[in-house]
């Protein structure tokens, strides 16, 4: 398993970038604008991690690790009750095996890996954790037809 990122929802992208980049000293390493989904993702790293990410850009190690993902939802501005903290993310070698082990240990799979790529669970304190498959696995039962449970 490899730590990938922590996601934080922001209500003002410009003010957040000013804080994280100009004041805290992080560097933007990647940006995704999604017109259909009406959101922007900005990935930030420390200067040293940004250099490493850029140096490894043509290798499999070039992932987004470790970064902060700022998520700006264009139409949502109020994140009451801690909704501004999104999730922790980890890359795993076998998402089906990891999810089965978690279920066997009594952990609820809130968003099953129906697509063979992504799942969400929650910690005992309610922290959302995203699991992302390294590479691609084909959809597989029972996961492919398993419904969401609760929120993720």
C-alpha cells in the first residue's frame, strides 16, 4: 500500500492557493478542471516532493504521492460540520483482496470497488479513506453488484 494524498474541499480556490502556495510554500504539480462535474482539482506538493514528482514523470513512480488535493466544487461554498476535509487516499496492489480483508475484519465497505478501481471505507472516527487499485482489474462479483452503504 502506498499513501497518495489528502483531499480538502475549498470554498475559494484563489484564496486557498494563495495560502497553500504563497504563504505555506507548496507547489502546484497538477490540475484537473471538470466542466461536466463542475469541479477543479489542484494537487500541491512540497518543493522537494514536486522536484521528485517531475523527475519521475516518465516512470511508474510518478504518481501523485505525497500531495494535498484541493477540491473546488464550483457550486458549493458552505462546508459545515467538517465537510471540507475530504479523505485520505492509498494505492493498493489488489483492491478486491484488501476490501475482503477489511470486511472480514468488520469494516463496512461504503463504496465497493464495483469498477475494480476505487473503493471507500471509513475509520472508526468517520474519516473517509479512498482505496485506488494499482493498474486495472476487471469488474468482479460480489463487488460489481454491491450497493453503497452509508456515505463515503
